[in-house]
């Protein structure tokens, strides 16, 4: 894969990610900026780097982390309350803007790679592209759109996380005051007691 330097320069942006959010396992609430290797949308196929995934708003973070594609082809969108007990939410502070590759719009096409890299359910092409970006550029990460909510998300490389801050421990997701309206916006029906919802 060859990445055109002129196109990379055109797609380079400086972005302040303050107030972006991250949803993590409640077991890791004490380390809200912790990262590990895994098989995610833009993860390294060779485990050469780790990523910090962030979303523009809590609804997008919930959609990307918890909901995902589980309701594809299903009429009812039911979810157990206890699932939300398993997660915490962290709000990010970013004193210095990050240097990001903007893949929100025509970026993948301009780079000559399949739009599947940033939009498809399958993740192989996205991992391959991100490995090339990490290896061949000095970007701090990539800026892209959620497949589910069409809101902004960021995948920050481990080499660029030193300046990022978050309160620790992260808050229990179940305590989020906007959770009820978010669940309604995502058309989710919660099974169980004690969950705020307008349904």
C-alpha cells in the first residue's frame, strides 16, 4: 500500500478532543486511559500499537461499545439493565490539540483505499490501513465517523496519549443523567429494574 504524501497533508487536521468520552469495562474504571491489544476496527493486525477509542458524545460511545450490530435483522431492541452495570464512562481532557488524519468523508477514497476501511462491518481493511498510517506517518491518530450514529470518533495511537487526561476513577455508566434519553434515541428497551427511560 502506497500513501500519497500530498493527500495525507490535505487530510491532516488539528483537533481538540476535550469532552469526548470513552466507555470502558467497570473493572478498569481506576485506569480510564488504559489500553490493550485486541481485534477492533482499527487495531494493529500485528499487535504493534494500542489504541484509545473516543466518541464525540455518550450516545455514540454507547452505540459503538455496547450496542454495535447486535440488533441487525431484529424487530425488538431489548437489552438487559445489568449490561450497563458492567461499564463506566470517562470524560476526556486534551490540553493540546491532536494531529489527526481526517477519514470522516472522502479521505479513504482520496488515499486510494476501499471505503470499507472506515465504514464496513468487516474490519480487516481498516486494520491494514491503520497499520500503514501508524508505520509511515507521524499522526497521533485518525478521525472518523461512527457507522451507527454518524457522529465523530477518534482512534488515538498509544504514542500520543501522554498529554490526554481523564478523571479517575471513571463514573459508573448507570449514573449518567442523560442515559434515559440516550436509550430512547437509540430505540433501546431495557429489561430490568431501576433504569431511567422515557419508554
